[in-house]
């Protein structure tokens, strides 16, 4: 193999730190996080729940007879701590 055609050995790229937020939260999403700070809420309680779940800020937990409920994840708690709400 020709030495000119050989690619230099590269060190592996450092692992990227996970980002909590990939976008800014709306005021409705922040209000929903504040509601969840005190207790889980039902699936249909707020329309912002799916976006917050996609962002990893809330998670579904088994509920009572009302159905599944959502609560804050550790990342959701971190957002509220960063805002001084906790």
C-alpha cells in the first residue's frame, strides 16, 4: 500500500455531553413543568406534554383509575433548579 494514500490514524472524538435542551421552552411548557413540580398530572391535562416528553423533561408513570400520568424527569427538575424554582 502506498504511504501517500494511507489515512493517518486518528484518535477517537471525545464523547459529546448530552444537551438538556435543543430549543427554548415556551411559557406554556415552563408553566407545565411548574405544575408537575408539585404532583403528577394526567395525560390530557396539558397539550404541551408530548413536546416535553420528547425533550426528555417528563415521563409517563402508571396512574390510578384515571389512566397514566406524567411526572418530571431528573432533567426536568434540573431545568427548574436552573431557573431557581426549586
